[in-house]
C-alpha cells in the first residue's frame, strides 16, 4: 500500500456563535467539523462527498491552513502541521495547494491572468526568480490547455471552464504534491465538467499529484476517486475504496445518496429502489444526540439516540467488500429500503447532544 502523505486525526473546527454587537457573548458553537479522521496516500485521489453545510469546505481550508483547527492533528509526512508556524509552515503550505469552487469569484477581476497564476511566486520567489516567471506562467497556461498568448488577458475574457483552468494553473505554480480541490466543477456547465475532471486526471499522472477532491454528489467523484469518504453533519460516516462505497455501501446515508445517482442502463434503473431522504439536515450548532443521521434514517432505533456510532469496520465483515469503516450501529444488517408511507418516526428526541 502506498505511504500516507497526510494523516488527519480527530479534526475539529467549531465556529463561535455570538449574540450582541457591543457586548459580544458566545452563546454556542457551529460544529462545522467534529472529529474527522482519514489519510491521503501518495498518488491517490480521495473523494469527499456530502450535502451542503456538512463541513467539506471547512475540512479543505483546514488542510491548506486557511483555517486553524479547534482540535486534532494534520500530519504531513509525519509532522503535525497544525503546530507549525513561520518558515516551517510556509515550506509545508507550498506543498499543499487548493483549487476553489467558484472560478467567477476566486480570480481577482483586476489582475491579468499572468499576475494571478504568478502570484504564488511573490511568496515563494525561490520557485521562480523574477526573470523566469513569465516563461513559467506561459508554460502553466499550456499545461492546463490554454493559449500561452492569453497571459495579459483578464478573467472576464474567459469562459467558466477556462477560468477554472486558470485556477488550476495557479494551484500548480508552486509544484505542490497535494491539491485540495473544493468542488472544482460544481459551478460549471455539465458539458464542461467532464473536461475539467479529465484535465485534473491527466495532471495527476503528469505531476505525481495526490488529490482531495470534494463534491456534493457521488456521481462526480466516481470517475476520479480511488477512495471516497462520505460526510454528514461534520463527520465522516463511511469511507472505503471506490468499489466498496459504490457497490457495497453499508451506511444508510451513503445508500440514500447512491440511490439518487443517475443510472444510464434503463434495465438497472427499473430495478433500483430510490431512497428519498425526508427532513432537513439538522443545524450543526445543535446536532442530534447519538447518531447524527438518526433524524432522517429509516433504520433508526432507540440505541441510535443514545450511543454515538464509531467509524469502524463492522465486526460481522472482517473481510470482503463490506469490510470498510462505517459509522452505523447496524452496518452489518442487510439494507431494507422503506416503501412509501412506511418510514418510521425518528428515534428519540429530535436534537441535543
Ligand atoms: N466562518 C464561519 N463562521 C461561522 N460558521 C461557518 C463559517 N464557515 C462555515 N460555517 C458553517 O459551518 C458549516 C459547514 O460549512 P462548510 O462551508 O464547511 O460546508 P460545505 O460542506 O462546504 O457546504 P457547501 O456544500 O454548501 O459548500 C455550515 O453550517 C456553515 O454555515
Ligand atoms: S446508527 Fe442508527 S440512525 Fe445512525 S445510520 Fe445507523 S441505523 Fe441509522
Ligand atoms: Mg463548500
């Protein structure tokens, strides 16, 4: 198995909830990320999937050090980067770069493409001395499939897909080992999404990159991920290889997400049971006790309200395709999809941990 480049352990990020303008008082916390652990192996793509607000972008910002964690560790090649500062932190940051979701707002409209892509060299002049930068930026434009002659143009002169290519070129400028791509294609037309995913795929083999690829939809990460982690309300609820997650999901939330993924084969489509999740995602400021998914889970029972399920390989499946970590007390049970009108009421009180 390839070595782990990043090891994330019990990562927590709480944002304070305050009241009052003059006398600010903390009245609680948004538990955006609440005990997330995973590793990223050299050369792989780890997909991270979940609904809006489950904490995906917060994980991304923690990985690239745009946010500091409330607790937990992020080890890069064995060193906890959350404890670093100054020059040591700068050196690590160079190796972990981010590609942002929205190519319309993440590029400064007043800067030329050349200045945008070359901006990281201002902080890391050792990678490209001033006299060499123009050539480097043109090379990067070429690498991401844009005409190097566009170097003096402005972001508004490009389409959404081209702008995301500019964002990717900027992410590559410092020759990182890891790219954290936060929903890199969500803001793009469907017709352009595959082109950008293919580009990322090609760049990965060309530059030996490892990716954390974030998406809200399992169908987008399917073609690019080696492993997938499914997030719900600040936690990873299931993680495994591509085949384990797509063919043998054991967590009810993953099963529900998968049932919504379009199937091209009409025969398979006719036999598939669609699991429609009812109810809203609870507030991360006041998550349900026990299993956070229980207010929407059709398998929920009394135990789910009182006992937090750990992310672990089910004892009943020590080997085989279902032998991957899943945070469900009943992960070993066969999936029983409820029929219309059969959904049981959620177990226990609605919220309050
Ligand atoms: N700076 C902040 N201050 C307070 N709360 C925040 C802050 N940033 C994020 N949050 C909250 O933390 C939770 C997780 O947000 P995050 O942006 O990580 O989710 P996400 O999974 O990326 O969602 P989306 O799919 O919409 O991008 C949300 O409830 C969000 O409102
Ligand atoms: S622990 Fe209970 S509520 Fe949570 S996913 Fe499993 S069955 Fe559903
Ligand atoms: Mg996000």
